[in-house]
C-alpha cells in the first residue's frame, strides 16, 4: 500500500490517494476470519471467492468500499471515496506524486508511516524537474552573515542583567 497526501488547490485542506495492491489468489481462496465476515454479507461474493473463479473487479471494489466506510476519517458522501481499478500504474503514480517538492518535500507527500515503502532515497534526494539531486546540492546555500542583534532588555527595578 502506498499513501499519498495531496493539498487541495482551492482551500487549505488535504486528501489522500491510496494505491492498494490486490490480495493474492490464495488469500481470496482462504480468507481470514475478518474477510469472511465481509464476504458473507454477499453470499455470491463469498462463494465466488472461496469456491468459484474468484471475485471480479467490481465485487472487490464493493468489498473495499464496505471496509473503508468503517474508518472514521472517510466522509459519508459519494465524492468522499472513489475506488477504481488501476490500468496505468505509471500514469497514476505520476499523478499522485505531482506535488513532490512543490507543496511539500517528497518524503511528506508519501505518508511514510502508513505506506509499505522505504523512503530513504526521498529523505536524501530532492526532485528537480524529472531529475533527482542529493538534497545537500539542491538546497540553496546559507548566507555568510551573522544573525541580526537582538535589542537589549530593559533593566528592571534597578537590577542589572546577569
């Protein structure tokens, strides 16, 4: 699973894109107890999964909708959850990563805690167009001047600062 966090352009909110790999055919044939519970809500899906040729894409998407709707952060409305099969992974990952280094650093656009991904490369490299540079080369150098002096604190009740 890969979780991408995207900032809305119209307002200051965020939303998620989740890329989820299909379960293996053996997992569908021998579902866990929790999967059986969800599959039993639609006996046709249960038998297709365990005894038949397996679930089709629309049955799998309906099952995912049931599971995701139980999460407290998923909105109730139709537009709050969109599940669809992926046919062009390269185009979809390009879409999900379009805000890399523009809105947030790449390692923050991909949710590293929730995703099954090693983000070490993203921590050490910065995207520059279609190329990647080490972050130490991509970050502008600091100016070679001292920080401005802070004003002196007033003396209180005749006491001098230590």
